[in-house]
C-alpha cells in the first residue's frame, strides 16, 4: 500500500505502514545471550537494539520498555530505507 500519487504530501509514493526487522529469542534470556556472545560479537551478528529476548517479553516485564524497543526497531529500519 502506497500513499497515492498526485497529492503534495511529504511522504508521497512511500509505504503507508512502517516496517522493520529484528529477532525475537523466545527461549533465550538477555543474560544467556550475553554469556554466549561477547558484546562486540553481538554488534556484528545480532545487534542488541534489534533483539528481543525472553525476559523482555514476560507478563512481569514492563510494557513501556518493550513497546519502545519495538518502535525503535521499526523506526530505525524505516529511517534507513528512506
């Protein structure tokens, strides 16, 4: 879905909905990931800002940080693709 042509809009011809990419590790906690891969290796393989781990999406986890991470994943990818 694209914004229709012919209008003088800032986002004319761009996608209507945001998109992005990341990874959800539903059976691995952030501590397990940090133990398995040094932070410099994570930056190359799985950048932390694009990864959501098991302990970040539990019922006990606060909703706001989780939502902010999703927004950053979408916003970061959309900004890079414009």
